[in-house]
C-alpha cells in the first residue's frame, strides 16, 4: 500500500490519542495538523510527535489522502462548506459524535468517499473499542487506509450508520456506567477501613481481571455462574441486584443515552 498523508482538522484530546499511535505506523508518510486558533498546541504536537503543524489547512489539503475531522460536531456544517470546494478526491473521515457518513455526503456530495469513526476515551491508552461506518463512495483502499487509524487506538468494528448511532451508548457512554459501578464499590471498600488508594487498586484490578476473562471469549453467564454457588454468599448479593432491577436499569440507561443523543443531533441539524 502507498504511504498515506493525513491532515487532521482539530488538535484536541482525541486527535492527540490517534496521532500518538499513528506515528508508529509504517504506512504513514506525513501527518499535518490544524486547529482553530491554538498555535501553541500545534507546536507542542510537533515537538512531541514530529507532525507538521498546518497554519493553512486548505493548501495542505491537496497533499492529503485523508482529511480527519477531529473537531466539535457543531463546527462541522460551517467547516464542510469551506472544505467542499477544496476537495480533489480525499477521503473525509469524522470522529464527531452524531456526524454520520450521510451527513458528510449531504454536505460534500454523494461521490466523496466518507466515513465516521466513533472511538472511546480508552483510545488514550490504545484500548479503544471503536465503531466505524462507511459512506457509499468509500472503496477497499479507503478502508485499508482507515484501518491504520483505527489500529492506532485499539480495536474496531464496522457497523451501519444507524448502528453507530445506537451502539455509541454502549461503547462510548457505558464506560461511564462502569466507572460509576467502580465508584460505589470503592466507597463501600473504604467503609471496611482501607485507604482510598487501596480500595481503587482492589476494584480496578478486579475489573481488569474480569474483563480479561470476558475477552477470553467466555460467556458472561458462565463466568457469573462460576462465582455464584446456588444459595451461597455471592448469590445473596446478586439477588439484591436482581430485586433492584439491575438488568432493566442498565438497558434503560442505554435507551436514555440514545434518546438524548438523538435529541442533540436533531438540534444540530
Ligand atoms: N473525547 C472523547 O472521548 C471523544 C470520543 C469520541 C468522539 N469524540 C469527538 O471527537 C471530537 C473532538 O473531541 P476532543 O475531545 O478531542 O475535543 P477537544 O479536546 O475540545 O478538541 C477540539 C479541537 O477542535 C478544534 N476546533 C474547534 N473548532 C474548530 C473549527 N471550527 N475549525 C478547526 N478546528 C476546530 C479545537 O481547536 P482550538 O483548540 O484551536 O480551539 C481543538 O483542537 C468531537 O467531535 C467529539 O465529539 C470525542
């Protein structure tokens, strides 16, 4: 595969997570990075990763194979108006919440190869579970190009645009549900007289170990049953969760997240 040049529009947390992994890829020729007004941030990224700061994105766009939009969703409509006349076949990818490939196509044209990726905050440590949806004009070589970006931040799954809208609640928001679960366990552990640091260590390693077991492709039901002797102590704890509507609450939390995200997306239209 020919080495790729990528132009980032936006140099925030997400862009930096991707860049930090991408600079290790042998398939990247150059990375240009532009943002709104914070030039110091671009210089920092240049010192840290050897990227090329872009102070005129529209002239650097012509050198790019891929233009990666890592800026807020609400900045997209204005920016896409400026981008449209500059495009000469570049693959346009956004990581913005709610901005699917059909939105890009509507603003840039159906023939523009486009994609939407939805990473989560674990991309910071190369452990994201990212979702990706392609537009109609994205071809196999575009998908290979984007794989480098996705591999730089963790694992990924190709979905339809509608599925990305729905599943972002699970891959993007549910980490917050898990952290809330961890907070409760930490608070309870502290009541048994250990320090906050010790409680955090106990809970985070317990969660990391459990997640590693799940990743070994064991069924969660089987894993749960391994820990839960019928009539035993763990079963008593599980009972409290069941009585409180644990499973229903989690599903409702996903549905509420999606409802809110849809409302915000409609507001931005
Ligand atoms: N953070 C996450 O966990 C996460 C997860 C999935 C998706 N996302 C999406 O990723 C995108 C970026 O998020 P982030 O957390 O990296 O945000 P961030 O840290 O606030 O960075 C936003 C960047 O966008 C730039 N920007 C803002 N308006 C712009 C414009 N009109 N033209 C060019 N650049 C502009 C900012 O430049 P200045 O600093 O110069 O203003 C900044 O570099 C968002 O669309 C978000 O929905 C984030």
